[in-house]
């Protein structure tokens, strides 16, 4: 039986989860993976009361982990610049690297992969995208013969947990607190709820599937903080729910790259994935649409992805370029303002004659068609919600239209959400 000697850097939630999972499932890992995973050293700035590392050697300076006789450094410190430094040091000391750190791969992927190649070592990162739900090796290996044209889905477990709980009537703040308690959220949860975490992940997937650079060009990112509980019931009346979607899609010779909330049809596969689940739909030429779903955050799911990389490492000798650079070369990222969407508008207006007419005539003057407009039950204080679904129009006209609607005398508040085409 082969042995893989591991040094873990970091001793937080994810690292202790990996330690416990290796202890718990070592027989299974030996049986299925044919490898004995030994944790020889842990770089821990401080003890973690939630996990006793037993007799494992502890280094207080995480960089000292690299000095040990180990095969692989598992980078679990998070953050970007120190993590980059650590990975570079591991690589130049001829240690393989496994990381769950999407931010460092997003910002420095191209540099790190090149360096790994030059030093004859591997850098693996299955758990950086959707934790243990398999997607990296799936795209890189199982789908290697396919031309992928679109990847879309919910890539942030915390956002999906919050939105699907709000769909059931829960409040945003208390659900975020619950996601933090369960260890789903990033140390700074703004990364989850403002969309950056999902953006990092779709950037990485786009690089794998379409050869875009890491870091990628700037692209449109919006989080879930403006979504209200009532939007779910209004959306549902029209056959939609609300998800945080990340999309990478080939449009002729350019790439659509974006991460933002969207109304999606209730009968779609992604609409039914609730809680911390991540879900992706991948359009391929040889096998059509593929759906992948599973837990996208948390200690155990992340440990599963890390262990899959460790097994992969011990079973493959080939050192090849990690990233696909197809014949087509890199696709330029499309300007988001040139994309076309249908929109859901929530308009809070005074309940008086002529309100609807003022809204519809403004829309007509802007040459934006209306698919439906419905006045809902009064909110009190002579105020009514009006739910408007537009025909498709250009993103570049969206902000101006929203501003002009808000400027109408009778309109008190407004918000909008893009609708994802089927
Ligand atoms: N905070 C992340 C999420 C963890 O909620 O998806 C996994 O990357």
C-alpha cells in the first residue's frame, strides 16, 4: 500500500474537518483509493479547541511545514497573498499542493500553474469550487472529449441556503447567522452575500472549460442583499423562484461571464436545489446537458473534495498542464451592458388613479415592452406593490429605466431582478 505524507497548513474549520475525515474513513480511503494518508505535520498558529491533533507534530510557523519530509502541502489558511507565498514556497521546494482556496486560484491561478509545471509538481483544487461536489476533475477529465458551451448554476452554498430559507419564510439576517454557525459562510460573509465567492468559482470553471485567464478580465458581480422575502411569493405567482446564478457561456466567439441573482423557472432543475446545495447545469456537445448537485460548503463536504485530490495525487504520475488552452485560444469577456434580459420589477406606488398609466406610458416612451403587469394586495398606508415583467431589453438601458420609474410622482420604492432565459 502506498503512503502519502501530508502537511496541513491552517488549523481552522476546514483543516480540522480534513483531519477528522481522514481519521474516520481511513479504511475506506485505503480500500477505494489504495493509499494510506498520513498527516505528518500541521501548521497551526494556535490550538483549535474543537480538535485534538494527538501526537501529530505542530509547527507554529506555517511556512515551517514545508521543511518536513512530506509529499504534499494542503493549504487551508485562506486569504490571498500569504497563501500565494506559501504555495510558491511549497512548489519551489518540490512539494505537491492541494488547496481549497478559490480566491488564491482565481487571482493567481495562471502564475501558480505555470510554476507547478516548471517544478514538476501538481496543484489540485477540487474543493475550491463547490467543496466536495465533483466539478474540477469532472470538467478536466470525464468531460475532456466534450466541447462545453455553457456552465450555469448556484456556486455559493451560503447564498442558496439563505435564499431557499427565505423562500420558506425565514428572515435574511437570522439565516445568515445560521449559515455562519454551521460553518458554511466565509470568515467575512460579505464574500458570500455580495457574490464574490460565486464569482471566484465561475472564474475558475471558465478557465477550465474555456481557457480564460486567472485572474479573468473584470466581469459583472452582484450579491443577494437586495432580495426581499416578498419577492419570492410574487415570483412564484408567475412560475419563478430566485437563485444566485453564476454563468459562463460561449456566445459565438466571446464569453458571457456573470454572477448575480436571477428569477429562474420553477420547473427547471436548478430551482429545486435547496439549502446549502450547489447545483450546476453544463451544456456539452457529446452528452447534452449534465446536472451536478451536492453540498457546496461545510467541513465534511470540503474534506471529501480534499481527500479526492489526495487520492488522485497518489494514483497519477503524469504532470500535465492543469488548464485547458484550446485551439480557439482565449475568449474575450463580453461587455455586460450589451447583454439582453427580461426583468422583474417590484414597484411600490401610491394607490391612486393613473399610477398604472404613468408606468406603462414611461415604459412605452423608452420602447421597453411589458409582458405582464399586476397590482397586488395593498401594503397599508395607501401603498400597493405593482409587479412588472418586461420584454427583453438591453442591460445598458436598465439603470436609467429604473431611475425614471422611481422619479414618477406616485412611485415610492423600486427594485428589480434579472430573469434567466430558459
Ligand atoms: N462560503 C462558501 C459557500 C464555502 O458558502 O459556498 C465554500 O466555498
